[in-house]
C-alpha cells in the first residue's frame, strides 16, 4: 500500500536549519589497492563510516536510508574494483550524496580504519604494527570538493625536564643516557587537500614516528626492549616537541603541496608520574608553516 506522504518532506519545526544530519558508525569492509615492493597489493580494511548532509529549515527530516544506499553501492564497487584510497572513496560518496539529497547544499563523510603494516624493531626483527587511518570528504553544491587524509600513531616520549633534574640531583657526568619518566604518546596528523592532490598515509606514519622519542612495538624481546629504552632516553621530547617535529617533517617532506592545504597536528602524552595528560596542537596552512620556517 502506497504511503499518503513522505514525512521527511514535511515542514521543520522551529525554523532552524541543521548543519549535519545522517548516520554514524556504519561498519563496512573496503578493499584498497596499494603499490607494494613486489607490485600491487589489495588490503581489506574494516572501516567505520559517518555520512552527513545539511538539512534546510523548511524540511522536517533527512532521508537517512539514502546515505546507507550510497555507501553500499560504493563499497560494492570497491570489491569489484579496489579503490585507490579511503579519501577517494569519501569524495565519491560526497558527490553521490548531493545527487540523492536534492535539498542538501553540503555533504560530509568521515572514515576511520585500523591499518597494519610490516616493519622492523631497532635490532632488525620483523614486526607487524597497527595504526589508525583517518579519511574524509567535504563538498558544497556548485563548489569545490576537499579530501582529508590522516593517521593516528602511538609512540613514546621521555621527559627532558625529568632527565635534567635527575642529572643535577645525582651529579651524573657520563655520555650514557640518564633515567627519566616516560609517556605513551598518541599523535595524529590530518591534511585537508584539493581533490586532485594525493598524500600517502605511509609517509605520514613515517614522519610521525620520526617525531617521537622512539616508536613503540607490539612485541619486543629483551635486547630490543633495552634498545628502545636507550633510544628514547637519548632523544627526550616534550609533547610540544612532538608537534613541532611533525610540522617540520611535513614541510620538509611535502614541498610540492599547495600553500592552501590545511594541517592539524595533535599530540597527547599519557603521563606516568601525573594523574593528568599533556597535550599540544597546531592548526595551520602549509603556506603559514613555510612562512614561519623562512
């Protein structure tokens, strides 16, 4: 039996437009094609996806099932023909959302996924480490489409202030690294780029790990464990140092990125001797960062 009316197209109450309406936490498997050392590799990623459009004041509700329909189409296509990146999939979804939601002026997509890649411990043992990928898209009707690509990486920092205090208290005079307290550091970097610009997530992971006192590893035998500790205490960092190091590495690594590319770097150190955490963040464009270095 046909419905008498589509309730979503009814009049909205109170006359307020809404910035984002949609669905959050939709889990889908997505196949991504990546270039490996021995050729193309297909990675199946378990993704959590948020999909939104804006809602005009004149309309009661959004057709949320259309969001999931678009997502199912794009995910189905990725199984047949793997996508080049999560941010490219987000851009594709954004475009299709504006087609399905004829009343919407903007569309936003956010995607997170757990990502694994092979690596080596400080003493050269093979390892397999996990990271979080962050991707997204934003489009305005009759406007430009922007993509987001980012990573979240876990490492460690050793406190330079604590090390100086211990040195002064105990009177150490040695080239060996002095003890200090440590933190687990969670650092994220997100770039917002034009649609025709691509950034490799592995490159972002590398420059973040290079900004810690030391990377961390899922499995360490005792010699490797000791080497991680030594490396970290030879390279003490404040939480502020981590952010500034990431920014410096970004400017150095991505010389070809347009000046208007937006950058957001966040670092949080989970303290070991305090009950609170330490936090630092910088938001800027690549052009602003380049100007500051110059």
